[in-house]
C-alpha cells in the first residue's frame, strides 16, 4: 500500500531545537549552524489592525515561507523523517515495496511537505507507520493532517483489510480524483476525462486575455511561453490522449486568428499543421503537442538507457526489461500507463540514440546502433563471423586503427566506407550512448522534437533561397514581420480571400474600386500603391507578378537590408491606409503613407537603441574577428575549415599556414568517405591541424577556426559523450603538449581561404600546396586582402 501524507502548516510548525539537532547530526559546522539559527530565530512580525500596529510578535518556532533559505531548511528537516523511516525498516518494523523481483525496495518518496510512504498492506505495518509518525511529530513539531492524507491499495487487497488499515491509520482510502504534485495518482480507462484538466487550464488562462488588444506578435509570445508550457509537466510523465492535444491546438489556433473585434472564433486562414512548421519552412513554429509529448517521454527513455544506476531506471528495468536495455524492451502484459507512455516514445529514442565508439569493447557489432549514418545506424551484414563480436574486434589497438582487410571482407562496400570513415580516438576508454541529433551528444527535447518534424517534411511557401529566414531576420517591428508572413502566405483578409471564406461582400478593391482585391493588388498593383512603387524606381515594379512572396523574394536578392526594411514598412503603411478606408472611410495620400512608414520605423529603431542587447561572449582577445589579419612577427597563423559532401557521402578539410607577411607557407587537404555531422568534421580538422603543427615542430602558432562549438568545446572542461566530444578531447591533449600554440574563433568571412581549400579537398586529397602550385582561384583570394 501507499500512504500519501499531508503535513498541516508544515513550515510554521518546525521546532527550532529539532532543526539545530538535525543539522548537527548531518555534520554541519557549529559556527555555520549558529549563523543559520540566528537568521531563523531573530524574526519578528507586526500586525496592522484598524489602523493600529500590534507587535512586535516574536515566534518561538517555524520557518518563514517565501524566504529563499526556508526551502532548503525544510528539506533538512525532512531528512530527519527519511532517516527515521530507514531505521524502522532496518528494525523490520515496516518493509518497503518491490514492483518486481530484483527491484530495489521503496519505503518513501519526499517532495517538500508532500510525502509518500510505501509498506505492506497489513494492520501490523499500519501500526508501525503510526508509531513512526508519532515519533516524528513529537521531535519535529510537525503534524499529519489525516483529513487530507489518504491510502492507496493494490487491487488484490480485500475490502475488510482495507477498512481495518484505514481505521488504524485514521485516514480515508484515496479516490480516482486524487492528485500528487499536480498529476493524477490513479489512471483509469477514460484517459480523456482524467487529463481534461489540461484543456481547462488552457481555457482559463486564455479567458484572462480576452478583451486585451494584442498584436499577433504578442499572441505568439503568449502562446509559446505560457500556453504551450502548461501541459509540459504532465507530458513528461504521461502520453496525453491525441484528442486532448488536438482540442488544445484548436483553442490555440482560435486565439491566434481571432481579432479583438470578432465575436466568434475568427477566420482560420491556415491549418495548424502549417502553423506548426518551423519559421524557416514558412510556419510559425508552434508546437505539435503530441510530437512534443513524445519528445518529453523520449527524455525519460534516454535516461533509462544511459543512466542505469538511477532509482527510476532500476525499478523499470526490473519490471519490464530485466535482461535487455530500453531499446529492446517490450511493452509486456498489462503494463502500467506510465510505462506504456514511455514505451510509446521508444521508436524516437531508437532513431536518435547511437553508440560512441571508444575502445569498442561494449558495443555489439550487430545489435547496437553505432554507424554514423542518417539512413540506418545498424549493421546490415549477416556474416556469421560477426555474431556476438564487439566493435573492438574490427580494429588494431596499438595504434588504434581500423583493420581495413577484415572490414572490406565482412561488410558491403557502402557500410565498409562508413566504418572506415569513422575516426578512432587513441585516448578514449569506454563506449557510451550519445544522441546523434545534438552536437554535444546530449539528449535535448528540442532535438528530439525536430527529429520528428524532419520526418514529416513540413514545408510551405518559398524556401529554396532562405526566403523565410531572411524575412524573420529583418530589423523591423515584430508585428510587421508577422504581417509580411501573412501576406506571403496569402492569409490577409483581402476582399477576394473573404469571399472565398464565404463572407458576403464585394470582391472589388475598396481603394480603387476597379479590380478584384488580392494581396498582390492591395500592396503592389493597386493604382494607389503602384504610384508609390513607380516613384522608387523600376526595380520595385515587377514585370511578371505571380505572388507577393515572389516579389518580396526578388527584393531580398537585389536590395540591401535597410532598403528591404523600408519596403516592408511601406507595405505595412499601405495596408493600414487600406483599412482606414474600409473601417473609417478615411482616404490617405502617398506622402502620408511614406511619412507613416518612416516614422514608425525610426521610432522602433530608436527604442531598440535604448535596449541593452547582450552580444556573444568571446573568451579570448581576438575572438570573433570578421577580417583576416597577419600574425605577429615570428608567428605563424593557421586557418582550418571543414567541408561536407552529402551527395558523395564524404567529407574533407583544409588547413592553410601563413607567415607574418601574409605569404603562404603551406596548405594541406584531407578527404574521406563517411557520413559525419558538421561539428565532428570541424573538430577533426582542428585535430589534424594540431597534429600537423606537432609533426612540423612549429612554434608560436595561432590557429583560427570558424566553428564556435569546437573552439568552446576545446577550451571548456565539459564531458561531451559524442564522437565530436572524443575528438575534442584529443585536441585538448594535443594542445596541452603545444604550449606556444593558441586557438581562437573567427567569423566565416575571415576564413575564406581555408573554406575554399576545404571545398577543393575532394580533388586534392592529401596534397601539400605551396605558392608555386596553388591554383588561380585560391591565389587571387589568398592575396586579395590581409586586413
């Protein structure tokens, strides 16, 4: 049975002598204890009643709620209860519960003043619990609120025993609606009814925003930061019914599209699936809640896969997969809903989890995912010589290199190339699990969610040239960006679009009253708008116009950023002028539109100048340079870069060494077959540069790379459980043996020569390049600018 305890006035009842004694038993220094107790015992209160001050009132026990120190002090007090429970268990007065054979016994779970006790469902155990609680109450001053406490029984306990135990404990049996930490304790058959409170919370929060004048940019922030976060806690434990997720998404869509003047739900101009696409793909980046739910549950699965020693992992492993790992676990017969939920995300963990090869001793060749391939991480070869063997049997140990002959014999050509393109670290020890969709190898909910979205291929609108990315990067007010997004997706309430949505109005333009009003007509080809664009010049007037998005995309490619920003503001002002004509019967002039656009943009930019914006923090002097500069006298500067060739399933790197005069000393390339991610290849290029410097015995060398992740990883001391992490660790070891070598981060614009050399690596693999044999394109770039 499980006993849910509720402490009455938990913070206010803490005895000061008990708190001091517990801290003393835990080993805190007496001086530190005196300081803490001085903070606790010197408090006093004053009460204002009928305008008169009553006090001061000096309490004799309790800790103040809201004080930052109080939470930690109460945890210390709760440790006394935990120690007492362990003592009762050691004396065999109570016994913990095991969920399965081989599982650790559980006696209690504590979270602040919410506690759970687990023991056998016998009257003797109930009497032991009462004795335990009485002892704790006497010592600490705490008091169990039996009216709010309850008892949970397993289904095989008969009613007579339940009644007797509840009578002994003076508590009632828990009902299906009971909660612990905001989540339901008992999950019945009707999941939609149980989790309906999530929808109610969303509705209640949205109702508080009714009547407020919010732009769509403001609504976007509220939906992403508030509404989407409300079900997050429940989603990390349970698989929420798809129906509940869809109902919440409908509420979000209605709130998003509804205007302040509309009485109903507003017109839905775009489906939620399209809104849920990333901003780079033409959507708004809202979450698909079911996919986000799976990503949250996949986090629990990854913890069970990687952290075997945690209490949760030990319990679930003993119950559901005692002889395998999480990736091979089965659902089982009559599983609990929590396990069913976590197991539902197993397919996602399988897609992203991969073994990082260290010494290869614990990775099975056939049953573990270890190939760095986006198509299949498992070996497809069925050669009998691979059965039960580990990856360590495929390479030599000293030095650690692949056994090319064995790999060519046992694997198909494509798999053999992938394996041989996998770098081996001479310093790595044990193999480990990592997450293939994160540069640091760590599981993140964001990367898991993106993995699900990549499978759906959610794309809408023009995306070949980075159109949407350019749109969202414009330095204009957020509401104007949102306006451009709606215009590019043909989601503006023009007369024609309203007629399509069955609104009974005239489809002609309300400004010129001549032509059908589309987005293109309202913002570009209407005589009123066209007169303005004509004044700006012919490049603003399109020859053939298919859509507003195509016109804007052309401007992105031909105009400067500040010019495009001004065009965006003019479009916004034209739309406002059109709305004034419709709703206020107020006509505007071209000069008024221009003045409105310029004034709005100027005011917004001035407001941004008054905001202290944080920039990227660079660790070392010289980081973030945008132009290449000559090194100091008697110094050598080496630039490195990597290149990926996805079509050929290969990668390469380029290394360029120059002296203090800016002349080329030597350049080096490398080209390999394999499917490695960008961060791994960037780390590998730095490692090759360090090894090259060591072999040349060069002194006073400056290495520059445009990979911030790699530079920060080498400088930091964080353990990164991925292939790139192993290579970065090798770089740290090499760099420590080269005291006169420094490493810094530069912008891509300052690394153009190394970039070109890396792109040519597939034609010049393994070649050394000097001034006499450098090709013309590289030579012109090499000596075009030093500063």
